[in-house]
């Protein structure tokens, strides 16, 4: 089973709202990732968690706040977003987050900021 | 930073035709991955390559890890309408012991029935 699940599928929020994106995997993977993807562009890495610790932050604005409550769950908390933050947000997981490691992606959350 | 050049950018082919796309890098990689993405969905892993020269098939798909470690290609034989989508290559450099992947810009494939 190589399934990564994400909720919600779609999210519309105003610039003053606070919302959260959720990601879950039950493959025993110890690395989890958040990506942002604009239409017809490749995914852009935002954050990497390895063994539940934040290992990479790609200079993401503080209005995006990641959280890894346990090895199966990854959240992305959103606050005071801008319309240009509208995109497909993808979660991925991999076994270790290093070496010859394969990332598996979830279906994504389509975020629209009004 | 490291970049992957993926070509062609787009392809419009007739059903039944074979397809070939490739990615090249200016530096060596130790992992090459090929993903397919349908509109509004996440990328789905097609083939993973871990050794230079490795040739791997998955049904009608075949991918190879170039001997120089700076390139990879993906072939699709006898294309069908459900092959439509965007294909991304992704690679990891030897110094990238952080899990970080470098993505190509994607190849958009359209298949005419």
C-alpha cells in the first residue's frame, strides 16, 4: 500500500481566516513533505520532516506553519494568506528522507484564497 | 542551484504511437524518478531508478538511468488516451542527503484517439 491521504480536497478561505491542511500515511515512512504546485509547473518543496523533526524549511513565509504530531500525520496551518498563495498543496512521504529514497505523493488540496 | 532540463515541453500524438521524453542535468544524480500527474491530482510514481545504466519497465513504460548519471529517459509504447497528462522527472544529487528532489519542468502529453 503506497497511499498518502490529504484533507480537505478543496478549500476556499479569506485572507483573514485560519485553516489547516491535513496529511496522513500508514506506510511506516519516517519522512514527510509539503509541496506547493502552481498550474502546469513542477512541485516546489516547502518543508521536510524527518523522524518528526523539521529538517528543511525552504524559506517559506511564516503565514505557513507546519506541524508533525506523530510519524503518520503532517499538518499545515494557514493564517493571513494572500491570493497568490492559491495553489495545489501536496503532501508526500518516504521511508527515511535520505539516500535512495522514493517519495509518494497524496492527491493534494486545492486551495483558493479570496 | 541544480536544474533539470526536461524535453519535449509538450507532445501531441496519435493513439498507438510510441512516445519518448528525457531529462538531463549538468551534474550527476544518484536517483531518478518518473511521475505522471493528472489534472487536479497528485503525481503518481511510475518508475524509480537507482543505478547508472539501470533499465526498468512497468507495463508499456520503460525508463533508463543514463550511464553518465546525468540523464534519464522515459518511453511509452503504443500510447492510449489514458496516457494523457503531465510527466515529471525528478532526481536526487549525491550530496542531497536530505530527501530533496529536483524536478524537471514537465512534459505535457496529449493523445488523439
